[in-house]
């Protein structure tokens, strides 16, 4: 019985709440009438619909794009493409929503253009790096995990980012190279191809039997297990230098075994040349020793000393 | 004496030596706590010349060591090298357009040690040299072999090439291009192949090499006649579709020897 009384007492309080609200914002308020018109409702519905359809459309495109790039592109490049497509999609949605809301886009785009120029000048380096990043990715000169050399700085490609490429050097330092610098520089990709040649420039003394040196070098390459049988080693007499005969010997190795091959071949060449008596040439200067001999005097000079030119000596 | 078989652990004996060709595979057992450790190493021919073997201690890095857990034995089995094998023919020959030739090629195998079916070590039975098959831009690093090509369609007589270090491959070479091709190198991918045979003579499935304007394609060429009493000594490392078509095509489609 007591509970019924409580409910009955509470009911008038609940009923009185709306009346208070409409006392604050009355139905005949002019602003309200202006805001909540049928046109406004249609506009809001159009905006919501545009945004919803836009998100669905962009979402579908991104999903398809992500599947395509996963199959056809490496992870880093694919991620970059998807990210750019997302930004473009969001820009497209924003413009469509503003258009649906009846906002004058020409003025907005004009303002955006001016702002874009201002930002462009301010962020010139960043934009340049960003665009250079596209070229780096699209050219596929190197990829993550490759060993590259950029103007004397070499290392393993740690990451390819929007603004820079990060290298891990062989002494375990991280080096950030801006994409713009990479575009302007000569980049050597050392691990691009499966094989790499070891180039050995050898200077031997002039008393060396070149044929024997050639035979020894070819035998050493044949005995080295990591040296490739095909392509065959290259031997060349580079020329005659001040100190000795310059020989060139090139041996091919699998790229990942080049380092070991380099050490093995140099050690083997030194050891075998020592055994064979083939000497490496050092910078030398040949000095000839002999007695100083007075230069013979010219006949004309003697005559001149005796009496001057014949023409002036006539009787 | 049979070599390719399952062996008990040499617990109560000194180092066990398996002689295969001019190589020796040494197997010993070490104790770590209450666990047995299998140690294996290969000796080069020059190390085997002396009357007495001078082996390093079992803690030396020359040994491949493997915890045996509850396993009581190991298997010595022939195996293909872990990389493709490029066989350079000692006498290259030309193949006319549209022609097909059948024959045999041979490649060197390795001696592998398996415990519970898992390969724990593999030792080449000759100095393993390497070569490039294909172009310098897109070639494949291969194990190098230089062998003869025997143009014979008949099954290989067991008396020929009865060498534990080699496996014979029956092959069919077809020139599908409009130009003559010189056959000088043939590349086989061992992980796609099995080894069947007996103690002395081993062979793989028949291989088909098709030379076309786009390159060389290798695939398995159906079944082949096997010698009586032969058994499967090594199974392919890959199976199914990958084994037959996809892998070989992807691997060799960019290569050309024409």
C-alpha cells in the first residue's frame, strides 16, 4: 500500500519535466524554427548518407587494393600505397560531405590552395623527401635487406620509410639517409644479383713469368670451393707500371659468400706466390750508376770560339 | 658390407667409421649428464691416408652434435645436396629442332645421418664445388658436377656406374624450339626427387628437359623401370603440385641455355 502511494506521488514529477524543457526552449522559438526545417533535415540526411556511402566505398576499395598489393608488391611498398589510397579516400569523403552539406567548395578549395602553397614552401624538404620516396619504391633499385653503398656509406637496408631510408652499417650503427639525397646520389646495390666478382689487382715484379702467374691464379680459383666454376675466372694483364707488371684477376662468388671468398683468395694467392717465388712489386726507382762524361762540343761552337762565323771571316 | 641402413648407437665401442668411396664418416657417442649425444664428422681423403686416424676430441667444433633423447639408433642414407645440382656434360652436343633424345646423367650424392626420420647432418662425398646456372642477373647457385651423358634408352645395367657416391638420372631431352640447341649443362633440383635402388646402384625418377625459346623447363617424366630388388632410399623433400610443376617452372622459366 505504501509503495502505491510512492508511485502516485512520483508520477506528477516525471510528467512535469517536459513542460519545464519547453519553458526553456519554447516551440514557437524563431531560431528553432529556422534550424529544424524540412530542408535542414534533408541536408543532414544527405550528409550522413554521403559519409556512410563514402566510408563503405573507400573501405571496399582499400580492401581490394590491400589484397592486390599483398600479392604483387613487397610489404613496405604495398603499405605505402595503401596508406596513400586511404588519405586520398578520406579527402574524397570530406569533399563529398562538404558538397552534400551545401558548403561552397570553390571558396574552400581556393583557401586550401593558398594554404597548400604556404605549407608547400614551409615543408619543401619534407615534400621532396616524400615524393622521392615514391620514386625509390617504384624504381625498385633496392629493397629491405639489401646491402647498398651510398656515396661511400654502405650497410644493410634496415627500412624504407616515407621520408628516409635507414641503413644498418656493418659496425652496427643506424644511418638515416633522406630520400632526396638517395635520388641525387649514386647508389650501388651490392646484393641485387646472385653472384658478385672479386676483383684482385696484383702488381708483380718485372722478372715474373706472367704465364706461370696466370696458371697459378687459375689453379687457386679452381681449388677454392666457394669460387664459381661458371662464370669462369678472368685474367688480364692490366699494363706495365712504374714498379712492375699489373695483373687483374677476377673470381666469381655467390654474393653471400663473397666476403669469405675474398679472404680465402687473398690468403691463398699470397701463400702460393711465396712458394712459387713470384714477388709482389713495391714502389721502386731505378738508379743507374756511372762516371760523368763531358758532353762533346759541337763543331759550330768550336769555330765560333776560334773566329766567329765564316761569313764574317772572309778576306 | 651394407652402408645405407639403420645403425645402433656405438655406445660400447670406439668411434664408428663408415667408408663411402674415399670418404670416411665418423660417428661417436658422447654422454652429457644421463643423455646420449651423437657426434658425427666427415674426413677428407687426405686425412684417411694414414694407417691411424687422428680425430679431434668430441668437444671440437668439427663434430656435429645431436641430442638423441630416447632414440637408440640412427640411419645412414643417401641424400641430394641442399642446393640444385648443375651437371656439366663432358661432351656437349647439339639437339636438332623437334628432336628428342633419351639417356642417363649422373650426380653426386651426400651421406646424411637421420635420427627419427629427421636429417641432423649431411656430408658431401667429394669436395663440393659451385657454379651458376642461368644468367648473372637471375641465375641459381648450384652444386657443380661434371659427368658424361649416356645416350641409352634401356635401363641402366647394374654393372655400370656401380658407385655409392653417384645417383643415376634417366632423362629425356626435347628441343621444342625452332633452332638447334647445344646441351652443355643440365640442372636438377634434388629436393623434388627420390632415390631408389640398392647398395651400389641408385637412380631417381625420369626427368624431362624441354628446351624452348623461353628457356629450359624441367619436370618429372612419369615412372621408369626400376631394377629388381630396389627400395626407396630417400624420399623427395617437397611433395604434390610443388614437386611436379610449379616449382620447377618458376625456377627455370627465366633461364635459357639456348
